[in-house]
């Protein structure tokens, strides 16, 4: 046994920053967390920011659809069937009167049996704001009748026209958005959960577990998507409430979407599990679930989010396609796909083109998610050269 | 329309002795015949005899009296669109060559036959035209009737169940005799009211067959070795299957089979385009001596049913009504000028354009009990806002009536259509409360006694979006009386089978087939007589199968309807028959076995401006009518310009 050395502590002052003193600015940069750096990087991606803003706006709108929509989803206006969109004007005969629409003069063209609506300049109908309109139950909880904007008393305001039962397309679009946009979120949540679990297990354990999961994924991916959706959704009983059907559809979409994500997770984990810190955690006795969730996943969470963002549009499109084929959501629940089904005839194309407007929000959301996802993917690797 | 239907003398002929005055001229007064240009080469080449040898000695001469039609010219091709390959049978319907057929006034006239003698409504003597030939030039004779009766209808192998029901009266088969080469006789000991209408049907009873052709496939006639070889070649199980396969006078998909229709099929199935070429031996001519049909070829193009309105609007058809709906009218009308066609609106003759059929034979006991309560059906009917349906979907041009006979029928009384159809949710609610359906769930939906919500699934063949729209309006209206309606679209066949099996709660279909009957027409549609009656399929099946399947009627009033129907069969004077009709219609009006939603919706007909002789106004009906059949597709012709 050797003599124990005396414990020595230098008394000299030590300044860890004596080599290089960081300014407050620099400090903020170098000490920034990964998320912060992603945010900085994302901000530089113009398109992604704009897309993100548009998405935030549309998702905010679905929180307050009842207030935004001037009419209820099911309000029928029998006197205004197939009315074309009414434009919002501000000036009447060169005089500013605030936002208003011109009322319609209606004639039934008996020759071709077409309902014809002509804006009548004598009928100036000023829009009202924060007004009382159709009754609603806000999120099924609070009763109310206040709307952001309503037509003039006794007037009409069909900003996007009306459909064959005289229902306001603008209001229907807003309500449809609530369904279609949330389908994507719910679906991706399910797919995320499944993808991370299966991918994580496969990547971390490898061996036969990996084998089983991989083969499962291959089988799932080899099934043609559309017929599978169709079979699953045709199996939904007709007596289910629309809400139940909605959840079933999201689950179906989620169940079929996870393999891609699982693959990404698995390949990342295969590489990361060999890292020293992973071995250290295991040696310290951490259980696999803790190792995966606490030590491995955060390493590429940003990637996952980016790829999830990119697969939301496919969910929205999937729902739209299913509903369009009449296998997804059913009226009275209204989604973009349901609205598009109703425009699936030659009359909509030739006579009432505004019925095809639901295409627009589908395109906008899908593009929005694609741009945002693109930006996020770049941002997820903040050190990459631009 | 009124004048027309008042003269539906269809069966006035049946009771008394009646021989139709021969509407056809003897050979001597046959006008000088005009050769058909299309056959010029074939005649010159000797493969086809000249027209004088082709038309019967006493052809049917169409004078076009009382119509705006004018004699035309030969030639041209007519394009028609069909939604399914199966629809090529429409050429047999439109062609409407029948032993006897309805004319525009819905009176029966001999067509293929020279004349019919009817004695006591039970002895029918059919006289063929001299020199009438099949489309392959083989003579059409009494042998063709004998072949059908002896070698098919009463042959144990081909018809194990015996002849079709129209040839049986109270269990007694027809007595068939060949009088001479051109005369056959069918007789029963009691009157047969269904015989002639069956021959004139849109889907006719074919009591004759091209015997010279079918004998090739019949064991009793064919040479055994050759027959066996053909069975193997065509990959059929046995000669019976082969015979069935070759014998498609209505399906019209066997180009080899000779026919008596104006155009014969020349295309093997399956195909996307079927060409029907004029029958060189057709028996009708016009007053100027043109052998009909005027048009050389009819091309049926098969297109997706959903695309047909678009194609019609683009001028891709010369004559179209099938697969077009009232909702397409505006679109079609807009394309009129650009594509040189005219859209006409024809009347329809169904009792109801759309009606709901509560299934009184549903398996579920609770629902069955409920559907069988008249007050429940009345409440459902009164809750429907027919005025709104009319305004929203039909521009207010339809009739807000229950499913019953139309004003054009001499049997019509306004109260048949209006009882229990006034929109009155309050009264409907009261009726439902009176039935003890007072409990409601959180959404305000009433509950069945066993606690299930009152959700009615209406199953639809979903072939028209219009149905879905109307059901949407009904859904909203029924909500107000605490009943939830759900719509389930199904394939037509699946829907029917589900109804027959008693799984379906309620279905949507069109109403009475013939909305313009006369007292002489059988009221069987009003009584449980057929499985196809979606409100009581099992009772109907019981009648159809003579008690072997289905269920006997176990409700008082439907039983009464059956008795009345039986009574009609043995009654022969007009007043008593009208009285029976009246009683039956009253029961229907009061009991609302079917809930008529809307009636008398017009049918758009797209007509190429070059196509002549298509009436401006007509009745578009399946039976009687055969759609274009009674207006004579063979008399339509193509002018060189729209003029």
C-alpha cells in the first residue's frame, strides 16, 4: 500500500473563458439548444414560414369555425339554390359604404330550367359584424348565435355561392376544414406512435424481432393502398355515428401509414445503438424503453417531425379520396372529400363551377404541409451547409 | 295525355268476341316497294332477294295517320349510348316488334301477326303474315310456335317447372293447336287476361322461336355427334345449357340467332360498341313503299353511366333518354345550339318517381310490429315536406302526390294522392306519441320499446344522385319528428336480395309501374302478388311460388287486397272492375303501404336535329310503352340537314 498523496488544489484564479471570451451574443449562439437552432434555420426558409403561417391560420380557424362561418352547416336557403358567389364590395356609386354585397334578383329561366341570379345594384346589403345569426353549439358544448360576419337583415351573403340545396359553400368549406384538417393530425399521431414503437423495437433489438417487423412492413406495403382502404372502410357499419366513423377512418389511415416512419426510426436506431452513450446507459441498468425514449429518440426527433409533417398531406388526400369514392365520411359530416363528391357531375363543371372550390383548400393545405415539411427537414440539420 | 289514356282499351277486347279488323292490306294493295340502297350490292350479287321477295305478302303498312310523322328516306346510322353491356337488350325494347303491340294510344294492335281472333277472352287464334321471314330469310311459320310450345315450354328438360305463368290459368295449361301453316290457337277453359298484354310487353313473352336455328341445339332434333361437338366447343355442361346460351331473343347477345326485330345484332359480347344492322326481312313498310326501318345501322356505344349526360351534352348521341335525369336538363339544354340537338321533355307514367317502401316482412320483430302500424307509416308520410322536395329539386314542376294512379287515368281520384300527404309534423308527432314512442335519447331521437333509437336505414340502389338529395331532405324532415334516417347505397341486386331476405328496413324505388291504368288492367300491383314488391316481398313470394316459399299474408287489409285482386279476375263488367280498383286504391291511400315522395317528374330526351319523326311530346314508360317502342324507332329517319 502506497502512501496517499496529499490533496492539492491550486489557489490560482481560473477563468475558463480566458482563452476566448464570448460575447453575450456568441454565448447565445453556442449554447443554443437544438430546437432553437432549428427555429433559426427555419426562419430563413421563406416559403416554409409562409406555409407555416397559412397552416397556423387554418388550424386556428377550425377552433372557431362556428363563429367564422356565417351560416350553419345545414342551413338550407330554398330561395337561393345554386346561387353564384357574391362579391364583397366597398364602394357603391363611388361612395364608400363599407363592406357590402349586392342582393340577387332571381329568375327561373323556364327555357332551360336554370335558376338565374343577377346582382341588383339597388340592393346594397351591408354586412354586419359580431352579429346574431344561426344558432350553434360551440364544440358541442356552449350554445351561441354570434358570428364574426353575417348578411344584412333579410339579405344573403354567399361568398362562395350555394349548392343544390341552397347551402352556403363558404360555411360548408369551413366546417369541412375542421374535419379534413384534423383527420391528418389524428392519423399522424397514430402512425407516429406505431412507427416509433415498431421501428424502435426493431432497431434496438435487431435479430428476429427486426426480422418479424420488417417482414410485416413489407407485407403491409405490398398491399395496394386504395383497395385496402376501401375494404376497411366498407366494413364500417352504417349505423355508426358520424363521429365514430370519423375516428375509424383516421385509425384506418394511421394504421396504413406507419411503416415508412418505422423504417426511418429503425435505421437510425441501428446506427445509434452502437454509440458509447448508449452502451453506458445500458451498463447503468436502463431498461430498453428508457434507452430508446430518453437517449436515442431525441437524437433524431427533429427528423421524425419533419417526415411526419410531410406525411400529413397524404392523410388528408387519403381521406379526401375515400370520401370522394363514397367510402369515407358520409353526410351530414362534411369534409373536403364529401364536398367534392357532390361536385362530381357534369352540371358542376359546366354550370356551377363554384361547387368545385373545395379543391382549393385541399391544394393549399397539401402544398402548405409540403413546404413546411421541406423547411423543417432542412432545419433539422442546422449544421448543414446551405 | 288524357285523351290518349282514356282510350287505353287494352283489354276491352278480352271479354267479348273480337276480331281485329285487319289493319294491313292484302298483297294486291301493297304499295310499289322501294329498294333499300344499302342492299343494292347484295341484290346485284345475288346474295339477297329483291325487296318484293323480302317483305311479307301482306306487310304491316304504317300510314302515320293522326301523328306528325312523315314518310322518310332510307339510310344513315343512329348512335345511342348505353350504361352497361347488358343494356343491348334495349334494342329489343326500342325495336318493339311484337306479335301484338301497343300503339301510341296504348291500344293493342297486331304487329307481327296479321290478326288475332279472340273468343270469350279464352280462345286466341293467331294468324301469321303470308311470306313473313326471319332475319336470315327462313320462313316464319306455325312450326316456330309449335317448337316453342312442345320442345321448350312443355319439355321437361328445358322447362322443368312447366310453361310460364301467363300461359296457365288456374293451374290449367294452354291447349295449343296448329290450325294450318300460318295459324295457331291457344285456348283455356277460363278467360286469360294476361296473355295478350304479355305478348305486348316491353319484356315480351316470346311464344315463338326460330325453330330451324334452335333445332341445331335440341337433343330431340339435332344430330347427336354434331351436337356433342358443339357442346364441347362452346364449353357448355350439356345440350340444355347450350340451348339456353344460344336462345337469347331478349338479351339479344347472340348475333347468330335469327330475329324479327327491325335491327339485328352483329357484335359478339363483350364489346364496347355494338352494331345493329337492319333486318332485310322486316315486316313493316310505310305508305310510300319503303321497307322499314329507315335507318341502316344503330350503334350502341357502352359508356360509364355517369358520363352519359356529359356525352349527350357534347352531341355524342342521336337519341338518348336512358341514363339522363331531370337534373341534367339545364346542362343538356345549354349545349343544344352548339351540338345541334334538341332536348324534349316527355311525361313519365309511373305512380311515383320516388317512393319509400317500409318492409312489412322485416326479420326484426320490433321493427316489423312498428312498420305494420298504419299510424306509423302515416306519420312518416306526413313528416315529409313534399313541397320543399318539389321546389328544391324539380323547380316546382313535379307533383306532390302519394304513390297512386295519375290524373290521366280514368280511375284517378284526387284523394288517393293527397290523403296523409299534407306536410304536418305536429300531427305526425302526435301520431307517434299515440303509438307510445314517447321516450327520446339525448339527441331527441325517439326510442323503440326495447331502448334502441328509432333509426331507419333506407337502402338505395344509389344509381341517381337525385335520390340521395331527396333522402337528405327527408332526413331533415324526419328529424323534426324524432326519427333518424340513414342512407345506405347498395348494388341493385344486393339491395333486392336484402329486401327479399327481410334484412332491409326500408328501401327507395320508383312507385307503381303503370300509373295510367284502366279498369280493364289487372290491379295486381296493388295486392301482394310479387316478390318484387319491396313493401311485402315475402307475401309476394308466397303467392308467386304457390306457397312453397315466403310467408302467407297475415294482415287483414293486405289479405283484403288479395281477395279484391282475385275478385277482379272473375269480374268482367267495367263498372264492377272500376269499383274494385277504387276499393284497392282507397286502402292504399289510407294505409300508406308505400310512401310516395314525388311524382310525375319529366324525362329529358335528347334528339339529334336531323332525326325526324320523334314526337315532341310523348310518354317515356317501361311497360306499357317500351320507352321509344310505341313510337316506332324504325319510323325515325335521318334527314340530310337539321332544317
